[in-house]
C-alpha cells in the first residue's frame, strides 16, 4: 500500500506518517504549485541541505534556516562573505556543512544572474515541467529525464548541490509534478491547484 489513513480517516501518502510534522507539510505544501522566487530558492536550498540526511531534520530546522539566510532573499545572501560562512558554521540551529553553506551563497549569486537572463527563477524552472505522459508512477522514481536535464542546465550555469535527485525532490515539492499517491486524498487538491495555476 502506498497510502495510510490520516487522523481524519482519509488516505495519505505513506511517508507523511513517518514524523508528526510531516502531515501539515504533506497536506498544505508538498506538490502545490509555487511561483514565488524566494520560496523556490528556499526549496532548492533545503533540498540541497537534505542530501544525505532525513527530510525530518531539515523540516525541524526550517525556521532556523530562514533566519540564518534572511528568509532566503537571494539578493542579500549573494552578498555574504567568508565571515558569514564562519558565522553559519557556528549556528547550531542549521546543518553545519561548509560545502552546503557555500553552495547556498554561490547559488544565490547564480539565481541573481538567472533572474537577469530569464526574468524570474519561476519562469526558468516551470519551463522544465514534464509532459503528463512522461511521468513515472507516483513515488516510484527519484530522478527523471527532466530532473537530469534541469540538473545539467543548472550545473552548466555554475549552480552547486543540484544533482538529479535533489532537483527531482524540488520538482515534487514545488508542484512541477504531482507525485502524491494515486489514492491520496491530497492528490486531487494538488491537481486542481495545478490546473488553476498560471504558469509564469
């Protein structure tokens, strides 16, 4: 079974039972379409931080990450210096991994370049929305042809910690694909939100 019953007796994706804080994230955020650049940058950074760790660790620290990186305002983060890296390495509220912290600062600079070229991060990312027929069974894949292509494109532009698996997790989280299980009660809600969503 790919679902379990939620507290209201309705089926949910099985993974949201793994930790109490997952339910709200699953029901209100995961898979719903996003076009706000700052939120998209946050999602990409947090997926990068999650690499090799559990999503629960990242979700539990999300407010600390937001405080540490000025709400993921990439214009501000792009101006961080080596002194900020050292400060963040002492911040117990976040994941203290030099490579990942430096990647966020690097990626903030790359995000600014991308916005200059494309108008917004959102318009660039939504261009990589897969065709409905190209989708794998929900939650049966951790990469796709699109996540591999998007990862390559980002890496070519100098982004870091954006491997195909990280990018696929971003695609799931930002609603570029609806990866809720077929019988999950939230799947239809996400589908409606995606239909009503105006692509940037």
